[in-house]
C-alpha cells in the first residue's frame, strides 16, 4: 500500500483517446458515434436482450438510446469511451468511467456493452486493459471497481478473467426493472496493478496467438504463473 501521508487525491476522469494494438478508445461524440453504436455495434433493437441485467428499460429505438446515454453523461457524470476496431475501423462497443471519487482515488467501470464483433477476439481484453492502465498510471487511482447484478454470471466471469477480485454481494442494493437487485462487487487496487499489467501485456502479445487468431495461453494462466514467480 502506498504512503498516504501526503495524499492529495486524483484528477477526475475526463474523455480520453487511447490507442491500442487492436482497439482504439475514443471519447464519445454524439455526431460521430451515436449511429455507429446503435446500428453497427449493437444491431439496433438487438441490443435489448443484453439489457436483462441493466437497470434501464428496453430501448424503443435510437432516440431512446440517445436519450439514455445523454442523461447518464449529463446527470450522472459518466465518461463514455467508445471502442473502435483498428483493423476494420468499425465501432464495436463502449464502456464508461462512472461514480468517480477523486478524493479517495476510486472509480468504477460500468455500462459495459460489447457488440458481437468483440466476441472471441483480443478487442475486449485490450479495451479493458487500456481503461485500467489509464486509471492507475495516468490518473493515479488507488481502486478500480466492477459491479454487476449478482445473477449476471457472464459479467461476473468476465470480471474474474480480467483480474478483478470478488469482494462480496451487496444485498438489496437497488431496485432494477421493478424488482430487487443484489449486486456483486469486484475491484482491482493499485498494489496489484503491476502484476495484472504484466499478465495483460503477455496475453495481448502477438506471440500469444496462432495463425488463426486463437490464444495459446489463457489470461488467467499467465497471471497465475506470474503470481507464483513473484512469491518464489
């Protein structure tokens, strides 16, 4: 744990452009990104089945999606980052920095929406690596959070794969879609970041993929091996 005797807090997250090997993170610009997100990344109304565990109701069309995204940015202070596949130039998904607490160095990643084009590719892993790296290295945060509906097993599995630590279930945390939501909490902290970063970079290396783009080693296995070496 870092020495906090002279802690002065962190800057609040701001929209940021980050270039990766496979994906580019772009600050959300309604004129540039609204239609590609809705039509290309999410397939229009095909996004609605993905909202099962989200608090917002199904979208009736692009206007409702636009209104929701504008509201969470204006009222809740979400910083939306759009994911663009560098190989194709297509918009493929998004995530948000949210519930920032700069005084304590805590921020959450949420509103995560991966389009089908991100499946079975390095895109989603690199996108979350780049978002985490920005939080810890550029902004100096101490804690990075991931939260989801306790019944959202795919989200929980993703959080663990990425290296977030499960911290427990907050019972009756909120009301979602007119029902109770228990929330699963996960986090990364700054002291863990060097090992997590090394695992991400090892997994994302071109050497970790065969000629058909399939991974040779799992991210979890790389992380476990690095942890074992660190303890030796």
